[in-house]
C-alpha cells in the first residue's frame, strides 16, 4: 500500500472551507476528514485481510451478510435485505452463492411454513470467526504501533463513532456494543 499524505487534523475546527457562508455544509472540515479517514480505514482493512489470508476471496457483501446472520439468525431474505439496505433479489443471489459455498443453509420458517429463512452453517460460522479474528489482529497491531495518546483518543472516540453510525441510519439495535 503506497503512503498517502496525511491531512492536517491538528485543529479540524479551525480549517477554512469553501462556501463557509453555508452553515452545515457538506464541505465542513470535520465531515470531509472523517469521510477520508473512514474510506482509508475500510480500504486498508479490505486489503489487509489478504495479508493474513491471501487465499480469502469472500466478497465484502457476503461477509456483511454473514455478520448479520451471526447476530440475527435465522433471518428471512427480506429482513437481510432491509438490514443491509439491498434489493431482495440482490440478497437472494448472494445467499444462493453462499449456499453453494456451504456458508449458509435455507430452511422453512417455523413461524410461517410458507416462508424460508437462512441460517449460518458451521462452515459459515468458522469463516466469519476467522475473518473477524484476522481483522482484529490487524487492527490490534496497528493500534499497538500508535502512541498512548493516539490509542486513548481512539478509545474515547468509539462511543461517538457508534452514535454517528446510528445517526447515519445504521440498523436498529446496532448501537454501542456492550463491554
């Protein structure tokens, strides 16, 4: 991964912005810098998984469905689609691929025998656990390279970041995890 220049975040509130006469503009320095930071983090995480698991080819959309099923299983396709904000036909296609890969299974909904639900298989649980552990190891190593003040700042920011995710329309019940 090539080194990219780090934006000056020493005083984000004091940075000048274009169109400063528009209160709440999308050009607010904090919004722009947070967007850039989140984008870089997601990109780094996606590429770093290949470092720990070079054979890993699971698409991010499937990983996200495994994550939802890890927390809310069994689930109907329509529920998965609503939680991920995807079209039911898209989720159905992804689930079909995941069934073929042995990661999930489709069963009859016990509450409504006309409907079907999707559950994680043992292989799906193992794949999700390995994927999660690989990311946690990568993040833990990156955090370990930071100084104490930076690690503390990130730890202190976590509740606000979870709240921000909720404000952006995160899934119901996706609030701050219990510690």
